[in-house]
């Protein structure tokens, strides 16, 4: 279970940098939910609070005193960079190369210890340039600060804690990935109007990865079911599984046709325990089909193979010929002139 509550129109939400994040009743409710999950041994998907690495909400006490010193700036005037959402905002962008880093660590530790969370979820896991002269002599990136925060958090939660990394950019530095357990990615594709196609997937979505990828579903509300149906058809051929509500942006409520599709997908694959298989994805050439828009992938193990066929065309296909290419399943070793 994941607590993600960074904005709500009714004003009841966890403001970046706030402690306590809720009134007494709200704090008790979070504690009750955490305890209930632990009582039912919900450990596989831990209760995780959401933290944005960069956002500090202006309504939080202390903001006025510290914002000018800690803010990330991109112009000579040091204009504050607000991240608006509907009638409010998520917060103002701070720079992890400032006193904000220690503040953020204290926020994370308080939440982790007082609620007994099993892990941490960071959004904005990316380096952002800053020219605030209070932090460095000139233009600098937030890279060292992000590494510091992630390394510190890994020490806090230990090797058994779960660290979600969420990145809005197509390529996340691998040094960031080294600290995490899973990478939430492809959010840059979530708002697009066109239907997702396999060539749109960044190559880092399935090659050379260090962590399992979890793509963001389509956030659009028009044709939501069709969009997520299409996305799943593309992703599943690459061994990538989507997550969360799938009905709109992060402020939308959970549920809807896209969400049901995601749950159905997990239920279908759950009995196979795919972590014990080796994936040969759609671009590996392991499966040939009779249609260009029907992709094939193989999950192989010493005991059995699971072949996945995926139709990314809206039209139904019948009588689909397919075959597995055994030589594509083998890693060939070349020695000398052989
Ligand atoms: Zn800075």
C-alpha cells in the first residue's frame, strides 16, 4: 500500500516539509491504517509515504524564513519556482545542495520512525540545475545532493526496506538507481494524446536496466480504457508492468477501467512467479508471429517456458501463427575465430 497525498481540493493533504502533516484525527488514522496493514502482513507491498525531493509547501511554518536561502533558482532574480496544481500547488522547488537537504532528511526520518513505515517513496528523482549563489559559486546540478539523500535513506531503512524511485525524465542516472528497489518511469508519456506505440518506449525502459521498471499509465481521461489497454499490450511484450490508479493525474481517485485492467493483468501473471524466469522480450527476436502488430515474448526457465503474445492493434486477430526461435534464446559465446 502506498500513501500518496500531495494535493487535495479540500485542503486536507500532506504539505511538503510539514510535521505533523495532519491534525490529531488524521495522524491517528494513518497510524491505524499502517497497523492494520502490518497486522495482515502486508509486507510485499509496504506502506510507503510519498516524498518529493524538491517541493517545499509555502504554507508550512519555516518556509518564509528559509525559502530564499534554500530555493532552486533559474534566473538572476532568484524567482521562486512554484509547481501549481488546480487551485493550489505542490510546493516551491528547493535545491538539495542547500540546507534543504538536511530539512528533507529530518522530514523523512520523522515520518519513517513515527508511523513505522516499511520504506520510502521519492518523486522527482532527477538532477535539476540551479544558479542560486547561496549554494555554490555558479551554475550547479542537484546530483550530489540527490545521491546524498538516497544513500542516507538507504541506510535509514536498511537493506530490507523498500525504496521507490519515481522519475519524470526518460533516463534516470544509474547512480540513483543503485539505491532503489523499483523505478517508476515513463511519466513523460502519460499525457500524450496519441496512442502509445512500442517504438515510443525509451530504450532504457527495457535495456541495461538496474531496477525493475514500473511505467505510469495514461493520465488522460478520454478513451482511458482503450489507452491503458493499448499501453498494457505494448508493455507486457517488454516485460514491464504498470501501476496505480490509471484514471487520471496523481490527484485523481483510485479506480476506473484502466485500474481494473492493471489488476487483471497482475492476477493473470501472478501464479507464474515471473521473477524466477528469464525474459526474452519482443525485440529479442525470440518469437516470430504472422502479424507485424502482434508481438511475442518468452519467459524461460529450466523447467518451462511461458510465451506471451500481444496484439497492439485495436482490431481483433484470429488464427495467429507464431513460433519460438530457439537460437534467439541462447547467449552465444565467441572465442577466437570460432
Ligand atoms: Zn542550488
